[in-house]
C-alpha cells in the first residue's frame, strides 16, 4: 500500500469509526461540509480549488488528497488544480513578507539617528548577555 492509499484507508476507517460511535460533533461536521461545498454563488469546483490552496497552506496531506480528488471529480483540470496549489504556496510566502515588514521596522529603529530608548538594556550575568529579556533562552554566551 503506497502513501496515498494509506491516507485514504485511514480516512475511511476513521470516518466509519466516528459514524459507528454516533459522534454528534462529527455528524455536524459532515453536515457543515455538505453545506459548505454545495453549489451556490460559487460552484463546488471553485470551492474545492479554494480548499486545495488552504490544504497546501495547512500542510494537510489528507486534505490535499481529498480536495484534489474532489476537484478533479467536479471537472477541474490539472492546470486549475496546479494553480490552486500555487496559491497555497504564495499564501505561505506571503505570511513571511509580514515578518519581513516587521524586521524592516526594527532595522529602521536600530539604525535611526534618533533611536527610541530601549525598555531595558541587557545585563551581564556569568558571561551571558540576554538577547531578549522576554525570551531568556535566546542568549549569547561571552567567553
């Protein structure tokens, strides 16, 4: 059994187990899923493509497999599915740009001729200078 078959097998087994246990939460999830993917202002195929991008971003292999199969069953082409995967890639990279913007702000302050005063300067204790007083694990050892 390859990885994709194993994922499908585990998903089907868990699905049956939840149904056998009569999980009200799982039954509600299935109803929500059915309502969410029903044709509406967006056709189901479009919703499945959106779910593919989200699945990539979440790094959920089972989700990717399910939604790619569902999108293909709804008539999505390989190119449409690839573009949905690419949106997931971009969204992951987009999150990094938010961190980079913060880093730019910190750099601007650090190199500004009118630096804002620091809350507290690091103190030396046994050869260790804390880099961040809030995160003492991040420290630099001075030999």
